[in-house]
C-alpha cells in the first residue's frame, strides 16, 4: 500500500508530544512491513529541525503557531492536495486538526480517510451550533476543527478505551462503529534502559508543561515531601505554555535548586535521568493514553500516577504501579513518601510493569492491526 500520514509539528521539535512520536514509529513499522509511506510534518520558518535518517519520505509543511486558530489546516491542505493527486495514496491518515480538509482530498483522489484521536477533549457539537457562544468558541476553536476532522474521517483510531468513549460521546450516535482501539507501541530503546541498582535520591517527570499534566499538583506535593525527606530532588523535563508559570510556582513554594527544570531534553537524556531516579511521577488531570508513564514502565522505573483518563488502562494500582486520585495532593504526597521509606514493593511492581509493557505495547503489532483496518476500508 501507499500510505500518507500527517501530524502537526514533528518528533524532532522542542514541543513534540505523544502524537508526533507515534506517527514516526508507526511510519517506520509500516515501512518494515513493505509499504511505501509518506509523512507530512510541519515546522516554523527558521525552526532548526535535524531529523535522523528515516526510511520513509518526509514532506515539510509551514507551521503556524497561533493559540486560537490552527492555520496549519491550510498549509497541510495546500501541500497534501497536489501530492495526493500525484501519488494516488491508498490511505491518508491524519492525527489532529491539521486533517480538517483531508476528507475532501480523499474523495477527490480515491484514498481511504483515517484519523487518530490523541485529544483529551472532543466538543459534543459542531462549529455551527457553537456560534451561539462566540467567546467560548474562540477559546476552543481548534478542538472544533479537530472534531470536524474526526467526524469526516471514514475510520477513527484511538489508543485507549477511554479515548474511544470520549470520541464516541463527542461525535454522537452512529460514530462508535467507526472507532477502533489500537494500543500504540513503545520505542524499544526504553526497554534497553539499565537502571542503577542504587538510584539517586531524585524523582522524575517528563512531558509537556501544561496544567493538564498536573505539574502544579506535583510541585505542591514535592514541597510537602521535601519538608519530610531532606535531600530529595525533582527533575522536570519538557517545555510548554505553562513552563514559566511552573517555574514561578516552584520559586513561590521555596523549592530552590531541588526542583530542576531542564526544559527540552532528547530521549537519551531523559533515559539517563530515568536510570538514576527513584521513581517517575505523572499526576495528570487528563490523558487520552499516557505515553510517558508507559515509557517509564518500559524502563523498569517505579511509576506513581493519577487515575486520569486512560492511565488506569496502562497502570494497575498495586500491581504495576501506584495510582492516586486525580488532583489529590495529599495522597500523591503519601505515595511518594511511602516509596522513599521502602522502595522494595515499588521496585517489584516496576519489574512486573516492564514485562507487561514488553508484551502489550509493540509498534509492529500496532501496525498489523492498523494495516488490517486499512485493507478493510479499501475493500469497501
């Protein structure tokens, strides 16, 4: 098959997330299975992006960084439309609101239209009905573009049952039969991480610096932990819209040098921190999957997370990690202190988690399932 994938930004951007990483690994897995794959990524003018050699064809699209309206819907369409006319793709597969015009391009070129939802929120109505609340619409316009892209797609893929239910509720009656749960894979490099048998007195978080990741709760819990466990440090890797606000909160809490904000780090650098850390902590408020907790489990690192969204589908409380209620700083603090007091049961859970991730999250297995969906769509 000839397949085209699209996604905002790229896996080599400083603001990459799980969606960009997933597209890269899916594209590579599809090529390994003998298919021709093209990927459209976006980058801003002047953005220094240096991808390593890949075995699929990359097409760069102009990236617009506007909070209220993702103008990438136009730059992707402008690039994809003539490309699809020339290449005659069997499948065009979008991943966010950049796919707003994909359905029309698919109709014109005969491609099957697919969409993967990575979003933690899908509006229950379309843009037209939302016009009655213009201020609300402007604040969430990109989510309405995303809803339209998903609604127009022939088939929809989600990474979790939680995400499937969210998309089905957002799109309404008749959508559920088009939505398929396909667990993603994990970069095998995480399974190769060798943890230090005597880790340093430090905790680790990695992900986007956004409120939805629960970083404010983490900082407040860490302040409580620090008062009762001297010498502990918290490392935070990632960037985002709330980066400066989180650093300011850390200063207000008096965390000083014990809260280390690294900014953007590449995967190897995060893995190096993981190898030396006591635990990874992810107090998310919402997650449509939860790539970072799965990566931590693959690395054999004890995980403490919340029960937000799809996280309980990945982490089983008391078996493969510790799950606390979303937003509950007191219980998050208690879980961290319990681990610091006696890591033995947490390390045992981490070993079980690593074995489970190895069995459940494979990009080759995910590619097989998605290829079966592509084939079914092409036959109809």
